[in-house]
C-alpha cells in the first residue's frame, strides 16, 4: 500500500512543483519560485523513484526511500516558511507525512532484520 500512496503523493506534489517552476519561475521571471519549483520537482521525482524501488524490491530501496523521505521533510518544511511561503499547508502536510511514513517503513524493516539476526 505504501508504494502506491507514495507514487500518488509524489505525482501530486510534482504537479505543484512544475506549476511553480513553469508559471511563476519561468513565465513571470521570479527567482525564488524558480528554485523552489525545480527543487520540488526533484523531490517529487525522488518520491516516485522510491515508490518504484519499494514496489519492485530493489536491493537498495531502503537507502533510496530514507533519502527521499528525509529530503521531502526538509524541503516541504523549508518551502512552507515565511516570508515567501511557496508551499501551502496541504502540500507541506502531504510531503512531511509521506517522508515520515517512508522513514518509519525503512526503520521497521531494519528492526525486523535485526531480530532475525539475533535468533
């Protein structure tokens, strides 16, 4: 269930990032939305890649998922700060929530692996 949720949230956040990049950044020539939109598109593409990695059970999926989750948390909290506030409350909640979910999923997997080694 987590890979599908991660993919949907990553896609939706990517649409917002691309809108910020194209409309406010390129069309209106503003620098802050250009940088935030590019970073948002990168973070959402990492979320989509993490969803594919979890779904296909790549050997390096825990590292990719934890990196995407941590980057999503940092980006969405930074983007929601004042004075610009390029990321809205819903996008921040979704970005931080999926980041925490990915980190928790990786942590739970590591705990299970450690219990198997101890036995």
